[in-house]
C-alpha cells in the first residue's frame, strides 16, 4: 500500500522522536550515573581525608609519648626532641581532624571527647617532663607508674580507632556503589544503542518505501494525456523537488548512518562464528575436544570476540555522532536569532584567546585587523562561526610550520562587510572547495578526528544570518575563508517577512 506524504511525515517524526528519546534516555541516565559516581568519589575523598587526619593525630600522640618515656628513662635532652616535635604538631593535627570531621555528624560528636583526652594526655606528659627538668626523677617515675598515661592513651586509641574503622567500612561501601553505577552505565549504553539501531532501521524502511512510491508516481505522471501537459509539468517539478529532498535525507540515513550499521551486522556475524568455535569446545557433551577445537576456541576468545566487540562499539559511537550532528544543525536552524550589537573585533579576540595555548605550542601567531566592524547580528552564531574556523586552522596546520592566522575586514558595499579568515595550513584542493561545506564530507588526508559537520554548520549559520561563506585555497598554500555579513540583520529579517 502506497505511503502518503502525511504518513511519511508522521512516521519520520515518530521515528525521530523515538531516536531522540533513546538518546535523551542514554544521556540522562549517563549524567545521573555519572553524578552519582562523582558524589561517591567526593565522599570517599572526604572520608579518606578524615581517616588520615585521625591516623596522623594518633601517630603524633604516640611519638610524643615515646619521646616522653625516653626522656624520663634517660634524662638526656636528645631523647626529648621527638617529644617537643610531636608536641608542636599535635595542635595542627587536632585542628585538621576537627575541620574534616565536621562534615560527618557522627565523627564531629567525638571531637569534644578527643580534645579533652588530648588535653589530659598532654598535661600528664608535661608533668613528667617538668619533673625530670627540675631533677625530680622519682616523682616522674611515680607518675608514669600510676598508669594514668596508659589509660588516657587507650581511650584515645579507642576514640580515634572507631573513627578509622568506620571510615574503612564506608570506603568499602563507596567502592561497591561506584562499581555498581559503572555496570549500570555500561548496560544503559548497550540497550540505548540497540534502540537507536531499531529506529534507524525503521527510518530507512519508511524512506525507501516513500522513495519507491515517488518513482511510481512519476511514471504515472509521464503517462498522462498531452492536454494535461501544463499540469504534468507543474506536478513533475513538485515531485522533482520533493524527490531531491527525500533523496538527500535518504542518502544521509541509508549511507552515512547505514555504514556503521553494516559494520555492526558484519561483526555480529563474526561474533556468531566465534561463538560456534567456543560452543564446540564448551559443549563437547562429555567428549574430549580436539586440539584444533581448543586452539580455535582460544583464538575466538582472545582475538575474534574482543575485536568484534570493539568494532561494534566504535560503529555505535560513530552512529551516535552522526545523529547528534543532524540534530545539532536542525536545532540551530530552528533557533530564534537574538539580534544585538556585536563588536566583531572583541568577539574574534575572545575566540583567539580561547585557543591561544594551542597556537603558542607551535610558536604560532594570530593577527587581528583593528578595523573589524561592529554589526547588528546574532552573537552566538558568530561565536560558533569563528570558533569553528579557529579550530579548523589548528587542526589542519602544516607540520613543522608555525601556525599563522589573520582576520581582516573590508566594506563590500551593498554586499555588506567582507571578512577574510586566512591561515597557512594544509590548504584545500580547488575541486573540494564546495565539497567541504557539505554535511559529512571532508577533503584531503583523513588523519584528524571529526564527522565532517564543522564547515557545513558554519555555512548554515552564515546563511541564517543573511550572509554566506566561500573559500579560496590551494593545497599546501593555506586557506582563506571569505565571509559576507550584512551590517544589520534586523533589516534582512524584515525584508524576508514583508
């Protein structure tokens, strides 16, 4: 049954909405799980810091007690040095523990008791040290024998040990929670990828059916009576325009998006073949597998399966990037322009500052004409245009040659302002000057990451602003992007609405 325009639009919208919901689900779940992991990690850091502070304080008190005992036994000043050093550090470590424990009410509740015990312990240590200094060794030894110092130290060990034990328990629980969130994130990605593949398959089916229906309709039009020639011509023109739009959309869906899907299907078959080798080894039904079966199973487990899974994952990521690119350009085309006064010199200087560290790495330089004009336009669109051009200049700079970028402007009369963005990078062959502005199309050696949407996005933005962009370039000679920009976008919008 032929599919109508309304059915095609409705099916396409439903499939796009389904795809967006799947993507939003993946993104939302990923953000949620990512925030949980981040929260768990932050809490683990705070707990670990509190535990370290408690351990450091206990260690310092032990050092003080060791120094005190050595001084009491020997009476020599050299044995007192560890006591003095530890005494200086106790206050700092107390303060550190109090600050870190304040984030945890159950730990903070122990701080007053710990502070009181430390004060008593330091007092007991000070008394014995003072007695030795004054020559009252017998009094110092008697104080040590009262066991008061040991009891205080045991109480401090209990208080600080409880904090450390509880911190260890919470650290273990936090690690378990982080591992669970990571596993949930992995399954979310897998399920979402399956949903997106299903949506793309449905879209390809609808587009293919609709294209077949258009071809059939065109054949029917060609058989109409000669007396209806004018009507046939009008109908044919409409069909040609519609067919071109559908074919462009079909090309993106069935070619660029189908390519990673074909990879997934191919490597799924390889997974199936590898699974047979493993089944021959594992499901031997009590029979000893042959050496060939064992080698084949091992090869499948160590080589074939990881390779196939890796390619499936990269193809899914590629498909996700293509869908996001289509949605991005579509979304920017529907965005309401915010018309305001824009100082192009300040805007370009801001874009140059954002990439200054990358330019400096190659001893590069960015030169900005002081005569860049002020226009009435959409600031966000212009920021995206120049940001993309700066990124391209850095990405495609010539190896071994310092990057040079210049931005200049001149008044083009009725055509508006003409802005030239020039770099000394790889350059682009003349036959590719239009190709680079097409969606998902790139030129030259493909040794840099990207989906081929940057310059297509730039041209879309410039035409939304009532202007355009073209390129002058030769291979190895750099490139000059020529931007035509109307001085007042509000006038362009009014003329289009009139």
